[in-house]
C-alpha cells in the first residue's frame, strides 16, 4: 500500500516557539493532503485541506494564521504551528489522497506528537 | 446530533470471539464507507471500504452497509489480541473528499 511519512514523530518545544511538521507521500503523488489533530481518546478532527499549488482550506474554528500550511509539491505538505502554547499540545496526523486511486482513499501518516511546555 | 454516531466503548471480548462494531449516520448522501484501525499513538490504517450497500469480506473481516437503515458494521471473526485497537468508521460524500468520522470504538481482546 501507499506510504505516508511524517517528521518529526514527536517534538517538545517551549511556549512561544514555532514548530514545523512535514508530511510526505513516499510512493505516490497527492494533489490533496489533509491535516488532523486528535486529542486523547477522541476521534480525528479535520483542521484543513491542503491543495498543491493553492491556499489551504481551513475548517471552522481553526486559525489559519496560527496553523500555517504549505503544499509546495505533489509529495510534500507542511504544517507550522506558530507561537505554540500548551493548549496546542496534541497528536497531529496528516493524510494524502492518491491521485491514481479509483476512489478517494486517503493514506495516513504515523502522526506527530507535539508537547508544548 | 452528530452526522456519524459510534459507541466509543471500550468493548472487551475474549480471544476467538466474533466482534461486531457498528456506526449509524444521518446523511443519506454518503457513498463510500470505510473502517480504519488505529493503534495507540499511531495514524489510522484503512481496513475495509465499501461503496454503497452490500457486504465485503477480507480474511477475518467483513464490512456491511445497509443504506436503507443508515447503518454500517464491521465483523471480526476469530478475534486475536493483536486486534486490540480503536476502530473508526468514516464516510465520504461523492461530491468532495472530506472524511466524516465516527468517534471510534476501543476494542480489547482478552487472551
């Protein structure tokens, strides 16, 4: 199956710093990638849809200036958490849609655990 | 009311038992129905998907969709301790690519 990687897998940072998370589709091209966050014992919450070459579409309640998304190529999307605060601590997961798939299958990365001190 | 309802569990069954996991939904426009498995601190992994109503079998797993009742199920036969995980149902409209998720059911298979 298709593989999606995320880097880093975990990060600890001080409050006020910015953190960049990378999401890569390793063996397929993805015009669309999705960013989710997941709190403990809860389901995934879609934050934004990232389209290659255009601006991301953010879900209601997600601050676009706080969570900067860049989808510069067909295999890479980045999420930057700017001026991170403890309440931003969460599990961030990306997914990528395989352009060649016959239906809209999304492949998920392993997630990035962010802890803001 | 949430678009997709799923009992969060936990559901605890003995090894070898048949497991039944279910979701109900309210939007009759959903076309694709998926089941994902998520181990602790890992990303979701697609187990099964079905298009519209019907059954689909893959090894020990069977996915069932009943669009008339707006009800989907995942059955796991001969359950193993390694099946212990959170199982999330997800659905997608045919007009966009956004997955609508259930809350996830935590499944525990006791040896």
